[in-house]
C-alpha cells in the first residue's frame, strides 16, 4: 500500500508504505490525519503476533492514534488506541500491538510518543538520528546489566510495554527538531542494516513516498527465511 498526502499550504508532505512479511496477513498498519489548521498526526502500529483480530484491528488502531495525535498530542493518540485493546474481549483473543505516533503543528517542533519497539528517526540533511528507545527486555538488559550481546538480542522480541498495558507513566515522549521524521515498525529497522538505511534516507530524503517505498523494499529475510511485516511513515516539512 502506498499513499501520499500533501498539505501545500503548510509544505508538509508524507509518504506511507507497508509490506506483508512471510507470515500470513499483514499485522502492521499506518495512518496520517491533517486538522483544519494544518496540524498533522501520524501513527505506525505493529500488531503482536497474527491472531484472529490483529490484522483487522491494526488499521483501526492506527487511524485512532493518528487522529487523536493531531488533535490532542501523541500521548493522547497512544492512550486512545490503547483503550480499544485494553480488554481481552469475550473470546480472550483481542489484538495487542506496539505503536509510535507523532504530532506536527505548523511552525512548531514535532513530538513523538511510543510504546514497545516501533521507532522514530530524524534526518537533518546529513545524519540519521534514532530518537526513541525500544521498550524491550533486550534493550533493558543492555542499559541495566552487563550481559552478552547474544543474550540481549534473544530478548529483543520481548516487549515490556504494549498498547494493552500502556499508561501515562509508561508511554515515552520526545521532540524531534529535524526536517524529516521517519516512523518504522521493527520489520524495517530490524531487517535493514543501519548503514543501508542511512544511504536510502540520504538518496530519497526529498521524496517521502519514494523513501517509504525504498525502505519497505529493502527489508530482507533473516537467516531462517523469516521476514516481518514492515511499515514506514515519512514526514517532510519545509
């Protein structure tokens, strides 16, 4: 799926791309929404697993998160989406997911919020900067313990916070003052080498849709032949 929205009066351009992985059904989703005053909200949602509700619910979570991020801020976007999956449902199998959201008011610094291991990057024209910190057991171990790298990597798939458990205290927020903001699911940043990702951003920085397309196309299968769903939102502001 490739979408592009241009807000000509505000010179904000977005590109969205998503690609199904090797498992059945795409459990990722992305959405953008623009208010009447030009404020942009955007979200990337990565469903956990491929349960019966996940691929159907993820687009709804992304739409809610994007709209509320534009209206009330990225924290509100995360928490609004969280309310939709806070209960496991009558069958005990309601979807769960991780997410990253951003709010970009005209003329002001974008703000991002996230739970889990979706990410927000910024590009200043020469350097790609990761602004988020994965909320996983692997990353927690790296920060708080001296453990072998292979042990940390083994626990990278274990998220410590998801939408169903998100609270005001556990949602992280950050400002991003770069001209290009990139939101990704882990099917992008875990399956593209950092150097290759930086090269693609440098090559396509002036074309958000081309960059989103290039990033999802660049994700490669791992050694076991598995490739996760990959989703990107690119936001460029003049």
